[in-house]
C-alpha cells in the first residue's frame, strides 16, 4: 500500500493542527531572541561612600560599581567633586583597576582642602547647615570601551557620632553614555 493511502486510512498519523506546530516553532524562536542580554559599554557608577577631614587632610572614599555583564579594566581616571564653590579633583592617568562584572571596588583619595572648603565642611559638621550639595563628574578610560563619562548630583550629610565624617546621597544621576570619539 502506498504511503499516502496508508496516512489517509490511519488518521492518528496525520497532524491534527498543522498551524499549531508552526505557532510553537515561532514561539520558541521569539523566546530565544528575547533572552537575557549582556550589558556592555556602560560607564561605572561612582559614588562618595565617605568623606572625612583628618587634620589638614581631606580623605574621600569612592565606590566604583561596574553595572556591565563583563569585566571592566580601568587604566585612567578623572574625578571632579564640586562642593559649593570649591572643587576637589583627582586625575590619575596611570590608574589601573579591574572591576568584575556587576561588582564594586573601592578607591581612596587624599587631598589638602582649601581653607574655604574646610570652613564649609566645618559648618556642616557643626550643623550650621543641614546638608551640602555636590556635583560628581569625570570619566574613566577602559581597555574595553575607551572613555566613559559619569555625572551626578547629591548632598553630603554629617555622620552621627563620627566628627569630621560625612556621607553622601545621590539625588540625580544623568544618563551615562560612551563618550564620542570626535
């Protein structure tokens, strides 16, 4: 008996809903295309984890968070913190740090603050002002993506029970994009 005749007589071998099979195949293809995507090329999120005055020195501890799904190798960093009318900057063209995917590393910077900045921080410590607004901006150079800029604003607050220590709260982080090479 020919094959077609056999299939016609034995209905259990015929596909009941051929359109359902095609819909299932299409669903599998769509789901695999919408799977998890690895984030790359996003600049690190820098935040001030602590700022403190110790005698004549100002110490700033930063957290550098890699929000990418791949390791980031930073080989240069430029950071600028504006507090009121005063600027604290740090440029290190020979900086070298590997930050694993979706993890955070710490960076400490020590500077000699100006008299005006020291007086401003003292007014915060003495509770003459509730908080001090700051702008944190800069860029890093990574081996993977070149220059990546960051920019955010926030406020500094005194740490209760720790004289001379301040913490930050970020109020706005601007859209972070890969810096244009032009």
